[in-house]
C-alpha cells in the first residue's frame, strides 16, 4: 500500500504544479468585459450585451503554436443572464471546459465573475474565426473578429488585411424575441430591421443619417494592391450575397479556417457561422486616382427569406485628391446579385493542406451513417388556417434540444458528468435509435469510427422549407456537399475521384423550393468525420440561426468513452475548480481563480 502511495505522490505533485493562482501577478493576453449597454445600431438605441462597450467587440489576434489567455468578465447586472463565450471554429484548440458551449463543455460564467480561457491554435489553424456569446440571442451584438496568424509566412501573398463581420439588427430586445420563440402561442421574430457590416447598416446616406451607425461602412484601400478580405457571418438569421461595383474578380483562398486551393468567384455569399477569405486586386492609381471615380459601391442583400434586407458599404481608394464621400445612396443598385444560393462553391472548394487531403476517409472506410431529419414540430396546439397556433420547436429526428429546457432541469454539462459519474451515452442503445441515446439525449461515437452525418431538410407541418447553416464544434468535418432530394452515398462519392473536400465547420443545408406538400423531405447536406484521440470530448452540432437554435435545433455528441475522456483531460485535483457552477476556477474581484494550465509553456 505504501509503495502505491509513493508511486502516486509524484503524479499529484505534477498535477498541483499545473494549477496556478491567477492573482495580480498574472496578466492575460486579452480582456473581454461583457456588459449590458445602450448602443446605437441602425440609428436607433438598443439595450444589448456587448464586449468592451463596442459593437462589434474588439478584434483578437492569436498565432499558431502560441498559447493565449483570454479573460472574460460577466458584468451583466441581471442575475438571470449568464455569459458563455465560444471561440467559433477554433474550439478544438481550447483547453477542456473552455469551448464555451451551454451545458455541454462547461458551466456558464456567473454574474460578477470572470473566467480565463486558454486557447492554443495549432499549425494549420491560421485563418478567420470569431468569438461570440453562446446563450440566447446575446450574440446578435456580443461578438467580434478573431484572426489566427500563420506561424510562418501565409500561404498566399497579399498587401493588406480587411476583416468584415456581418450581423443582423433587431429593434426588439433579446429577451422579447426569445420569449416569443418559446411562448404559447409561438411568435416569430420576423426579419431583421437591418444587416450591418462592422456595425454599420448602410441603409441611409451620409448626409441624411442621424447617426453614423446607419451609414455605409467605408472600406479604404490603396491602388495597385492585393487585399485579403475576410468575411465573417455573425448574422442571427440572414444569408447574404455581396458584390463590389467594378470589382467582380475575387479569389477564394480560405473557408472556415482552412486554406483552399484558389477558386474564382464574382461575388461573396456568407451565412451565419461561415467565414471566407477572398483576394481582391485593386485598380491602378492611373485608373482611379487620375480617372473618373475612386469610390465604388458595395451592395449586399439577404437571400432565401420572405423579405429581402439590403444595404451598402463603399470601397474607397486612398488618392492624393480623392473626392468627398457621396451625399446620397444610389437610386438603384449598381451591382446585380444572383438569386440562386444552393450552387455557391459546391464541389469547388478543395483544401490546400496535403496532410488533410491524404487523411480524407473514403466511403469504403465509413463505419456508420447517422441521418438526421430536421423539421418543425408543434409541442402544443395545432397548425390551422396557415398559422402555427401553439408552442413550436425545431427537432432532429423528432427530438428538440433546448438550452432553456435543459437549464430548467438543472442539466449538468455533459463533460462534467463524465468526470463526476463516469456517465456517457449508451452506445448500444444509440444504435437502436438511429445513433441517438434517448436517455442522455446525446449521440455517442467510438474512437476509430468514421461517420457520415447526413442532415435532411423536411418542411414539417407548414409545408415551407428553410435553409439551415449547420455548425460543428470541435474538430472540423470534411464537407461532402449538398443536393436536392435524398442523399445517395455512392453517387455522391463520384465527386471525390479527383477532388478532395476541404475541412469545414459551417455549411448550409439549403432549401430547393419555397413550399410543398407538408412533411416532405427534400434537400441534404453531408459531412464525414473520423473519431480520433484528438477530438475526444463533448461537442455540439447545431443550426447557427439563433432563432432555430433557441427553438431546439441543436444536438450533442460525445466522442470517446469515459476512460478515454478522463485520460485526455485533467483529472483531480486540477479539474476540481471547473466541476461546480462558480467553482474556484471562476474568479471575482476578491477571489483570484485557481486555473489549470493545460498547455505547456511556449518557451
């Protein structure tokens, strides 16, 4: 017995050494303070959760193979409002309990507390991301750009870097919208009042706007240069198309944090959760500074919704004698944008990474296919006279996963359940229910499995289809494309004879018609993922439309068994402070947190 104790003592010492008190001697790389503020959006005041007092929040820059500590304060005064910070697209590089997903990987940050997130991008992660709150409708305004820089030179050459984050604006308060979505009778949010780029809605002219927030965002460039334009879809609902007058030659070089082989396009399309980088070559000084025009309108419009929302930005060249900003908006759009959405970059975006391309599993390696049908359901009431009269949810194979319901039932985060009880979803039971364990409400997968995950679009009781930007947390998936009808694995695999799909984390389940016979399935999106020791954990896959997510369009996946999860992540005592709501890993002004340093020092 003594021999065993002596053998364990060095391990305990090592564990304790990984725990550090983040007192006044510790300085995080970034500090984000979540507060409830009256901000101006679309020339109107709106009470909103924001980071560091601004909309959007400050841009964060991380670097491959370097650990960053990001401190997030919850200074939202309402005790019923909590903050959960998600590192969208890069969550697989966050330390355990740092993904920021509600009731899945960690507890929320209580009011008047802060949490130190540890994030370490790996080589190959360089790209475009964003951070946002992951509770309710907060991310309408509580978001900001996150850029991961290359450890070495970027894969493409460019002279400048422009980040453009797109968001929806609603005049109604977050809690009012959410109450309607969850209420009986159900009340839809409606379309946004405006779409913003970097906080500007661009639907009023520079001369008539009462505030800068509704004027066009000004994008300044130099002539004769190449710019990397990073477009980030932080919208709640909208899919947008965007074009630049006189600049219709764009080259896609990145999708969702993965470098791609160059793909030529003439316009931008981005949905909620998606990110793309485009190379834009600007005109020569002779053409713009000594020609007729050095300012070009940027037009953007929403798609696949009952009402089109639009706005303008402006591409302005820096010239010695450049003109003043135009006084009025164009009487009609100088850019014509296509209506069709479902063919944008489908089977045209191939990864640049040879390693990831070689690792792409073929259909013969797939061990299991999980098919998930998405549709609306009425949990109370009925659909009559064209109206959903009752409580409405979005369901996956008939089952919604609502954060509000889980919270009301005092749901312990899945990852923490594994630590405390060793409980993981029942794999055998899940196989009997299409991959889903009805007891734990999660989808399990074993290390070594190769899964095809097929999302199918069903029009439910109303007969109307929606599009759904589906997002995966954790390790990215090989996007197998999309199509009308139902998925045919063997037919679709023909695309990959001389083409390797890129790793993505946010791709669209499109609609191919507006209306049809109710309860009809038409449209699919397929992903492929190999479960390895690297992506062990508890992860969400969900629609990134905020309203749909609030209404239940979310799934939880647990990769690996309890022993494997416990073996990868910190054990007691250096996980203790993360296991309880407001535990010692969460700090206050009077109580510095005791934090596990998961990644080794960069030095």
